[in-house]
């Protein structure tokens, strides 16, 4: 995984709360056996009409959304199904961070393992971001802050190990494989 | 004397290969890893890329359920699987399991079924175990006193390669339920009411323990229905302390310990329940005695109401308005008597034998209303055989419902079992998200009793009117 330390982008604002992973990537696209190419189906049922034509009023289809890598969405983003296809679709589309007031546990875990930053901010900063689509914001993992265009910075929580892995491009599987001796000792102790 | 511990804490501690530190999560050992065709292919690909074996194939168990057909001829021959990509996924799981030495209950196996139905049914799921699967409804297995939770595909790869996961310790939430459920009010209604109370993010970051006299009085099928939907409240897992009901359910199941090993296991299981005086991070009290059958009116499981009620009004909430617009419902209007197009009985929430018995009890000697399509999909091939031995299949078929092979089916519509656009489905499944059962489908979650009553009337119906 590529190390990630900072990120700067204009925002795209999705005016929806409790966005479930079925919306992020509908189940009919889960018959794939690879990780790639899911960006084409991101938010498929909101992005396209029944005839397959883009819905002009959906935020991702608007010209100003092009090139934005930070998505701002309502409370409790990523609830529902554990499908990792959701962060795969978001990153394949080009997003590197999602900003909300709360994330569902499994989605947050899956995102961190794919270099997608789940940025949980306080309701005041979140409210401002929801009201100012296209705001130019930056995210810094060293200080775990998100900086608004005004220069005001807000802190966000980030689990220390996940932060270390993101900033150094460390692969968690490699870390676990390195604990083999301890795993063997545990198995011997419990006779599993 | 050690300080009193919760059920969750006991199971967690017993599985710490390494405890968490401020800098690193715990390394948690996994006793049972269940895999299926949809969320495992990319994990096996990682093993291949890195030249790694499955570390403990003996603790890994595979089946196929999500994208598999439910039409008999597509399962047992005579017609191909209708969706080519689904057929490819099924074949890929067969190749992966054969290549890595993982036991697979394949498409035509007589014990195949929805992964969360067959784990307990076979006795693989046991009290005190850690159980994971690349599926959020893994919380179901917590009904037996296991710590069971859904994981993503990267984590599936971690468990395949190391039998371990890196995890931060979740917080604990006790849901204390008292009072007797009224006739016609089921475990499904109880869990829907709980989600309505605490909200779809009310359990985020927590493991729920369902406690109290009402929970203790539930049978195992009912307990699984409750724990199954813990994830719909955002919880990491749901657990119920093992007791005599649990042990009676597990005794003599094919993969449960037998003989001396059973006695030894039983002695350990009896140590698991939460100690008196143990503290939870949060507690919620629920009185079940006044509950009615529950039904959802919106596009998440927290948007739920008593069947005799009216849809709430939230005039200043645009997201709420959008949800009701999708459903085609007006704030302040009742749900009862609204027309229904499709009825689905099945899923890991309500696809067990007692659920089918409930549905059949209201369909016996009655007909599915004209114009209503009713699909009954048993949760496993064993449930199917057991139901047929009782003649339930005949009840469903004579009423005009369809009787299928087991699988996830119309719960998520991956296999082509879909609710048509704009139509209303009363469904015993777990999610009423937009498009969950098909593009534009409108889902009303309810119990098997409510689903069957609604099928008979062709309208959303309080099952007590037919009892």
C-alpha cells in the first residue's frame, strides 16, 4: 500500500445520512471475483436512471465533482453489509477520504485497510462542510487534523496502529505473519 | 477474587494471543472461520500472490449461499445457473477450497444452506468460541454464547493466513429485556422494536449482550433472530449467555463435542455467563410485554413502528422525506391495509424451521391472495427436509406459494430472486435499504407471522386478526 500522509481536495457533499453499503455498491455487482473496476458502479442506483443514463442532479454527475477526492456525507456512513466492495468502489472511483460524524464499524475497518480515510469530525465542522460543497480542505495524518478553508483545524480520531500503517504503507498481514511464534504458543497453550 | 466479568470479556480474554496496547490492537485468535463465495475470492487471491497456505483449514469451513440459485433445476441439474457471473463465483469457491484443503458444503450437498443457519445447525458454532465470516450477519452465532462478528475480505485473508485478527476491544452494551411477549408477537418484533429504540447506529462500537427473563425464555431459533439483527443497530456483535436451552440445542449435533469431550466442554461453557456485579459500558431496559407486531415503513431497519400505528411525521427532515418518497408513503398514514405485491419468508433472520412453522400456521387451509407472489425459501437443506417431513411444503404449495431450495435468495437478490421495481414486499429478512431486494423495490420488514397474514389478505395485516 502507498504511504499516505496528507491529502488536499475540494469536497463533494452527499446529502444523505445512514448511507448503507448497499447504496455504495448494490449487491448485483458483487458477483465479481476481483477488486478492480467497481468505481463504475459506485452509487449505481443514485447515479444512473433505469435506462442507464446518468442522473444529472446526482452530485457525482455534476461537473464540479470531477477530480474531488474527499466525500462529505451525513451521519453514520457505511452501515449495513460488510462488503469490502464498498471501499473498493469508492477508491476505484477516486475518493481517498470520507468525512462524516460517525462511521459503521466494519466499513471503517475495511476503509483503513484500503487507504481510504474515514474522517470523523465534530457536528459543528461537519455542519459547515455539509453547507459548503466544493470547499478546499486538507487532511493531515501526522497531526490528525482536517483544515477548513478558513484555516481552522479540527481534530479527528484515528486508531494509532491504523495511522502508523497508513503513513508508512505497512501491510497488516505482514505484521500478523510476524507474530507466528506467539500464535503457535497460544495454540499450544489452549491445545487448539 | 478476580473482578466480575461479562460474557464478552471472558470470551475476548480467552482469545488474546496478544493483548492490545496503546500502539497496537489485540491479536485475537479465531476458532471458527466461515467462508462463502462472495467475499472470499479476493482473499484467496492474496494467499496465492504471496505463496501462503490456509494456516488452519481444520478451523475453516465453506459453503455457498449468496449468489446460488433457489430453483431446484438450477441446483440439482436440468438448467444452468441463470447468472453466469454467479456460476463463475460458485466454481471459483470450489477451486479455492479444493486447492487450499478447506471443507466445502457445495451446491448439491445435503447439509448446504445459509452460512449462519448451518453453523449452529451442524454444531460448529459453540459457546465461548470466536466466530468470524465475511458477512455482517455473523452476529447470529452470538445466540449460542459465541463472540461472532462480520469482517471484510482483507480480514478474511488475515484469518486464512494467520487464524488471527487485529482488533481493538469493543465496548459493551447490555440490553435488559423483561416482560412476556404477547401471542402473535415474536422475536423478530422484539429485535425490530429494540432497533427502533436505540437506532441504526445505537450499537456502533459495542458488543450487545441481550439479557433478562424475556431473552432466557426464547428458544434457540428465536435467540438467533435477535442476535442476527444486532448489526442493524450498528453493533459489532450480539451475544446471549449459554444456558440449558443452548446445551439441549447443541447436544448430539454432528460437529458438537461428543461423550467425554461434551462433558468437558459443558463444564467450560457453564463458566461463561456474565458474573453478578459485572459492569457494562452502557445499559438499556426494554419492556417486551406491551409490544405489538412491528413493521418497517422506511429505508433502514430503525424506521419501524407497531403495525397498528401511523408513520411518524418529521416535517423538517429532508432525509426522512426522501426515504418516505422512495417508499411511496405519506407521513401520518397507517401501514395496515396497504396493498402488498410480494411476500418473502426466509433469510438468516427468519429461515429456520420454527419460522416456517409460524408462516404455515396462518397459511394452512388458506390461499395467498390473488396477484401476490409468495416465496418461501428454507434457510438450509436440513430445514427444507425437516419442513417437508412435517408437510409444511404442502401447506405452502397448496396456498399458492413457491417452495424453493435454500439460500439467501430475495434477502439481497444477488441470485436473481428479485422484487420488481416499485412493488411492495413484506419480507422476513433483515434490511429494507433502497434497492436491497431489487432496483426500486420497497421492503417492509416483519415477522413470518405478519408476512404470512399479509400474503393471505394481500394487504399489510396484523397476524392476530387471523389467529
